[in-house]
C-alpha cells in the first residue's frame, strides 16, 4: 500500500460523510467518529481526514465541540449560518480566476501560484478563504504543494476528449 494519498481523496471522504449525514446515519446533534477512526476506516492519514472534516465544517454540516469532538449541525444551525453567504463565493471566484490563468497559459506548468498572503491582499479576503481557494485547485490536480517552497502549476486542463 502506498503511503501517498491521491490528490482529492479528502473530497471523496467529505462526499462519503456528507452522504451519511444526508441519509441520517449521522443524525443532527450526533457525534461523528474520531479522526483516528475515520483515518482507519478510509485508510488515510489524519491530515487527510482533517481536510475532509474542514470541508464539512465550512459547509456548516458539522461543528467541533470542545471535549466532544465533531457533531452534525441541526437544520436551524445550518440556516442561521447562511450557508450560501459570501465567503464560499469568494473562494470559488479566486479558484476560478486562478484556474483561468492556468488554462489560458498565463501560469504554465511549473510556475508558482501567488502565495496565500498575496491572494489575501489582491482579493481582500481572509487567509482561510485564500487557503480554501488554493486547496480546491490542489484537489483537482491542477496544483501541487512543495512544502517549504509553495504551490505550483501541475498541468493545464484541456477540453480535448
């Protein structure tokens, strides 16, 4: 078994957990399994599980409760959080802009992407929003992270079949 996780695996885990929440397997107010248990179930590192859980937290499907772990949000909690509010649209806009720069050739394979700090300044968003946009591109395989160096264009998307 490889010690490396495929790009976007955390999206698949988030999708699986989302389905279990939607089906009622994980009921509102109910606790989710621990990070360690989910890591074992899906055969991935805890950091991959954390990324999946962070995705669900941003969607307000789950929340962290100190001393309890993560629990499923109630319908009222989801509604009061404004799930369709501006921050998700902001990270999607940033990811879309960067994707366009990659597909147009402005950013070629091997080129460095703007840093989180540069995106914060350019788009006037929080660091978390900038990080989420970059994470979305990582999940698609367009971007690779080189620890200590930054994020780089991996390949250009094509429309060929």
